[in-house]
């Protein structure tokens, strides 16, 4: 049991590191850049692979740490609102994956539900956090940030996350069971 906790802790650090580094890689793609939602991928994977507590913590820490270390995204309003969004992604994906039947179709179900919940939480957090920066948070800001500008990242997540989770599950390396 202690060995499993150590593995989860080390892997959590790796997922945080990926969340810090991936935006540099995707930022090189001129037309898409941040629309690929590079911090979301390691957080979702963390939830699926390690479980909801680790997904929650990794999701909350990653955007805040990236803001402090690299100055991007700006702490207020973006990193702070993202911390709540990504914590929701990590926790919901891990919780639903653990509770749902272990068929691959349920990876998609858990992923999509986590994505919808995370965007809703981002919207709720945005109402409060954007006020801290004296930035209006309107319906159009929510729609653009949660859906319209995020379409490439949403597609990437729906394609990539289930394939990775299924491959790790098939290899017998899944720790969220």
C-alpha cells in the first residue's frame, strides 16, 4: 500500500511537470497554441490514472504554479479560475472512472461529464474571479472561453485521453482501481 502511495505521489509530480511544460510545446503552433488546452490533458490523465484526490490536487496546483513560475496564465483572472476548473476535471474524471463499469465506452462518458462539469465550475469561478481583476464576465466571455475558443482542445481531449487510458489499462498500469 505504501509503495502505491509513493508511485501516485511521484506520478502526480510528473503530471504537474507536464502541465507546466506542455503549454510551451503547443504554444509553438501558431494558429492553435493555447486552444489545445495543454494543461487540461495531464490533469485529466491524472484523475483517470491515479484517482480523484490526486486529480483534484494536481488540477488545482498546476495553473497556479505555472502562473507563479512563468507568469502565464496571469494569476487573476485566468490561473485562479482555471485552478477550480482543472481541479474539477481531475476529481470528476477520477471519481466517475472508479465508479463506472470498466468498459472503454465509460472512459468517454466519464471524460465528457468531467469536461462539462469543469466548464460549469470555470464559469461560476469566473463570475467571482474576474471581478477581482475588474474584468466583466459576460455570457459571451463564458461561451468563448468554455466552448468556442476551446474546440480544438476539446476534440484533442476526446480523441487522446481515452486512447491513453485504455492503453495504460490494457498494460495493467492503472492505479485508480
